[in-house]
């Protein structure tokens, strides 16, 4: 008989699946925490960018540096949102 079809094999498989699910749920929680933190940081950076535009103009070095930072973190936030979706789908598949 195939090991995976035996009681012991099925029990081991269930234990492994439960552990995987637990790990993915921990990962999802950390990803969401990082997402919230990055989103808050990005909102602050956008506010600063708007202030720099008003006070120094779009051609200032400070504005350009801040603009690059906002762009970099926007890309990171989008990537993190995609990663969260993948983790959520994996959890759904395990359930």
C-alpha cells in the first residue's frame, strides 16, 4: 500500500499541511504589517514632496530626490500588495 494512503502517512500529511498553513498565516500577517508601515511612510513622503514643490519648485534637487524616493517606495508597495495576494491564494489553496 502507498505510504501516503496509510493512516500514518495521512496523519503526517495533515500535520505538514497544518504547519504550512500556520507558516503562511504568519507570513501574511508580517506582509500586511510591512504594507501598512510602508503605506504610511509613503503618504508622509508624498506630503513632503508636495511641500517641496510649493516651496522650492519641481526643478530643485531636494524635490527630485524626494520624487525618486516616492517612486521607489510606490513600486515596493505595489510589489508587496502582489506578494500579499499570492500568499492569500496559497492559504486558500491549503484550506
